[in-house]
């Protein structure tokens, strides 16, 4: 099979499109003929910073059709369309994944949307609803709102009848976010996020902040109301996750860290992704795809995802 691999971490140019042995379908796995690959933030971080056994096939997320099932598998069968999550291997024509990390793709949902949904929307749901406990009429600040998790969080917060303050740059991106449910938009390039939040909330701050950036954590805390909640997930900004904790202690604020890699196989989280897939096929949620590349052009796809500031996910197809 063909795959995008790297031998040592670095910029997108370290990716090589090459022949690799077909993966072995283990007893608890399914083997997927990949049709769409979603480039996730973790893919970019790992490729540029994590040394792995060489050659290493990149990738957390993809969707396709099952072509083989392991001997222990009873709830999946050959021919089913599935989307899947794992810690590596999606940037390939074939992908062997634990069956417990797959979801059936509903009829009518495009494979690109199916590939991009579990991580972005599953993460956003866990941050906004499960950990964030967002309530009707509360105000939520969403950092990096034009990214995959941010776009999902905006929609979920809007559906929870919250007032949504979204941080994103550029008039086109802001217009799309407003259409998806953002009440207020802040352009971080020309406005001070904390000052704008204070102005919009009459000086109180927001009840909840969703922060997938990492490097913005101190500002997120400053935008938070007394007794508010901050949910931080991932580290898209690539910096250190360091904050001064005296302020949140004085203000009785709560910080929740989220790492989804350990959660997707939990029954409640797995069922939530099934629910979100059905909401997408019913058009109650929108999975935003910015651009599609060929897998053979993986280096360019990673470069675009990393530097172009895409609105939503970048997808590749074998």
C-alpha cells in the first residue's frame, strides 16, 4: 500500500509518500480501505516534534470501508462504512484499527465529513457539555474558533442556547462563524481579547472558556468570571502550558484539562460520537472542510493545515 511517512520529525517536507507493507488485521481489529483522511492538530504536532520508530505512518483519523475483520469481532462486518480514531496510521491506503475505535457512518454522510467529525465534535462536546457544563443563557468564550474543535464548539454552544463569543481573524471566517451561531466575534489581530470580553460582559467575564490553543491560557483565565470554568484541550499554539494559579484560586475558578485519546473507547463518549454523526447527516451540525488534497501530496497538505489558517479541517484522499 501507499502511505505518508516520516523518518525523523520536522517540517512538512519530512513526509514521504512511499510503499509500505499492508497492515495486519489483528483479532480485535478491522482493516479499513481508507477513503478520506482528516488532518488533526495532533498529527501536525507529532510530525514536527515526536521521534517515532522509522518509518512512521502519521495520522489519527480517517474513514473508509471495512475489508477485513478480526476473529474476535462480532459487531462489525466487511462492507460497512466506518470512521475511526487511533494514535497513528491513518495517512495510508489501508488502516488496521481496534474495532472499539470505529463508528458506523450513517447513510447520506460524506466520507470526508465522517473522517473529520469524531475528534473535532467529540472533543468539543466533551469540553462544552460534559466538562464545561454549559448552561442556557451563560456566556462562553471559544478561542481559535475557526479550527475544527472551535467550529464544533460554537455550534454546540449555540444549540445549548448560550451566548457565544468567538475568537477568529478575517471577515470571511467571522461571517461563517456568525452563521454557525457565534453571537460576538473578536479579531485577535486587531483587538485585545480580554478587554473585548470584559466590554461585552459588562466587566464580569464569561462563565466558560474553551481553549484549544494552550499559549492563550493566561488570557483565557483573565477573561473568566469569578467561579467560572476553563476547559483547556490540546496545545495547538505549541507553547508551554504554564499559568499563574494565584488568580484562579482567588476567584474560585475551576480548570479542567481534557485529553481525548484516553476517552474515545469509553461507552458514553463512543455513544456521543454516534449521536453527533447522526446530527451531521440530519444537517443539525455542519462539518466544515476547508480544502482537500491527494494523499500523495501529504507534505503540501500538512503545510497548508499548519500555515494557511484553514477554516475547519483539511482532508486528504488516497
